[in-house]
C-alpha cells in the first residue's frame, strides 16, 4: 500500500491541516514527523473549527490511527491540554506518542525567550515554544526523552544535570531567575502518568503497520523554506520540515515512501523575520491578509503576505521530490483585478539560476513578475475544475508549469467540502487510489 508525505512548500501555514484531514480518508495511519507545538493546523468540519498543534489532523476521523513520531519535540503540558481539548473525539487506542521524541522543558522556553530578547533587531521571531533549545539539547546528546518520563529516577538525574547548566545560563548570561527543580520534577512526573497510556515504541508500530499492508500518511509541519538545512537559514525552525525529515522523524526507510504531496498557497505568506522576495507592503497585502485570515494559528501574529513565488515552488519541488501539488486558498484571490507570479530573481541585473543560499543575496534580489488578469468571480462554491473561471484555470496552469509538477487538488475555502479534487490526476490516483 502506498505511503505518502505531505509537506509545506513555502514558509509554513500552507493549509496542510485541512489537506491532511481530507487525505486521511484514504490512509490508515497519520504520523507527525517533526516540529512541535510551534505548528498550528486548522481544520473546519461542518463549520466547527479545531486547531491542532501536536496531534495529527487525522484524529478527527474516528477510524484512523494517529502517531506523534520520534522526530517531534513535545511539550507535555501542551500535549495533555490538546488531548483533553479533543474531549468529543475518542482517543483511546488511536493516539500513539513515540518514547524517543524529545521533551520540551521549562528551561527551553525560558532560554529561548531570553535569547530572542537579547538578539534585539536581529531576532528570529520564533514562536517562543522552546522548539530550538529542545532540538539543541537533542543534538547535543543531553536531551530528555518522552520515555524517560516513565522512569522517574532516570528523569530526575537528567533533569538535575540539565538544570545545573541551564540555571547558570539563565542567571549568569541573561540575569533571569533560576528554575525550581522540585516543581518541574513533580509536574512532569504527574504529566508522565497521564500520558503513559499513549507512549510506546512507534518505530516498531509503524514497521508492523507497513508489514500488515496499512498505508501511512506522514504529516510535516512548517514548510520547506523553514527547514533547518534547506530553508532561509538562520530564519528557520530547528527541524527538517522538508520531506527528508519524514524518514528520520518516524523510522520509516526511504523505500517505504511512495510519494510526496506538496502544499502551496495560491500566494505566499511568512511569519517571523527573514527574507521574503515577493512580500507586499501595500493595500493588496492587507486585502489578502483579511480575505485569507492570515493571522498565526499558534501566536495570532499577522502574517506577511506576498505574490506566489515560482522560484520557491521550483526549489521546493527539487528539495522534496514532489510527486504532485495541492493549491490552497485560491478563493482569496477572487477579488483582485491583477495577480502577479514571480518567475525569477535578478541580482544586480543578473538572472539567478538557483534559489540563493546566501541570505544577503536573497534579501536584495529583485523578483521578476509576470502579471495575470484576475477572474473577479466567486470561486468558493465551485465543486469541479471545469467550472472554475478560465482565468483562474490559466493562473493554476501557469503555477504548475513553473513549479514543474501537476496540480491535483485545489482548495477554495476552509471547510472539508470546499475542495476540488482533479480526479484525472494520475499521480494523485497512484497515491490515494
Ligand atoms: P520556531 O519554530 O518557534 O523556532 O520559530 C522559527 C521560525 O519558524 C519563526 O520565523 C516562526 O515564525 C516560524 N514558524 C515556526 N512554526 C511555524 C508554523 O507552523 N507556521 C509558520 N511559521 C512557523
């Protein structure tokens, strides 16, 4: 049975939550593979809105298994809150949390907040959820893992050795109050007891699921341009948000993955600092932000908005090996008389052949735009591709050509129903039947 990765092709917030929820119908198991509660996936079903930060969006379909993989970093308070918040949805035996996933500790959040403040104007604009410092400890081999919560004496000794250093960093470097060992210990051990029924070796579970012929959807958070290796470093998150992260973050080998579904908005947004060549700073940005409700699902911050960037799209195709593309929020462009697409970047007059790795260059490139006539029609209740305005079809065709992959799903509203699936797309059919 085919397994597929869903990946954001821009700077996150592409609408992956809705698409994962939709695709889940065709899969047995949904797995989150990286990031933490810096993500916010919004799903609207029959007008009811659910925002998920850690638990895969698949949880909203009662017959699906959901797994939080080893590549995710978990704030146990946030996870327990989310489990409780899903009150109406039965989670018994449907949610598994990897014992290898790393724990976000209170000192991760405290250090991140102090570090961001100390950066001043050069701050990254993180979500302040402790994501970066937690991954630093994972790579530095001093992290504490979810499974450690179930062994209180091991947990205590790791906490003690970490706190000795973290409290010195907080006090000596940043002038902050040290954190209290006893209260962290008792709180985390208590959370460990609540979460214990969900914790297990998910690598074993997933390989057995494959053997049993179950098909698996691997859900990425954030987006390719926020990937720690392939994104706009250092203005990135601290994990591999691109498709490659799906293997290391779950324990599934590359040969078990049969396709990569890239999600892109019909325009571009970005939250936090960092280069954004097609950014708009005029009334059109405000129009798109209001139409698209472009405010962070996690932090509520207004998102920066800009035109669709095909240089980013092409780069995302290469980095992820995209099989097919899903375009979301097309309806948010319905009222624009003209719509632009960035087809290339110029640096000091020269057309660049590749997406620049140097942020100094990316910051100063001039986007090359082509202008498309807007369709000026409401697309939000259209149910098949043939009924889309011709100008909207031409706009989508141009995106597909420039990115270099077919488009198989178009989203024209936040609800599950507001979706056009191009039944004739062979690439999507290969993945979801
Ligand atoms: P962090 O992931 O909190 O460390 O933040 C690093 C950068 O990634 C910041 O620019 C954040 O705004 C951005 N970021 C993190 N998670 C998301 C997301 O889910 N959507 C969009 N941007 C995100």
